[in-house]
């Protein structure tokens, strides 16, 4: 089972998430702008065209530290 989202994060904005179900994975692709993805204590900077996959059963967040609106896709995969 999976969920898909189109996410828009305004400059200075943040989207924080509590851990999803055990074994869940999240896939993010940036289409416009840049974001920082925080997974537990690790930070990753993604720019236009970049993608990331991570275990989403831990606290995680998406931040937009830039001056441009960021647009991205998010897919959450629930592994059975």
C-alpha cells in the first residue's frame, strides 16, 4: 500500500512528520526550489531534480530554508 502527495513548502516553511508505521519508506523528488530533509539526526539538502529514499518510521521533516517556494512529490510506501 502507498500514498502519494504533491507538496508545496513556502520559504521558511516546514513540514514535520511523526514516525509512520514500522517498515514504511518515503520517497521525495524535488521539482522546484530546494529543501532540507531531516531524518532523525541526519540532514540532506535536495535541489531541483534530486530524489531521496529513507526509512520513515522515525521522526522526519522537510524544511525550505531558501527564498523560493519548493515543490516536490512524496510517496510513502507501507511495506507489509
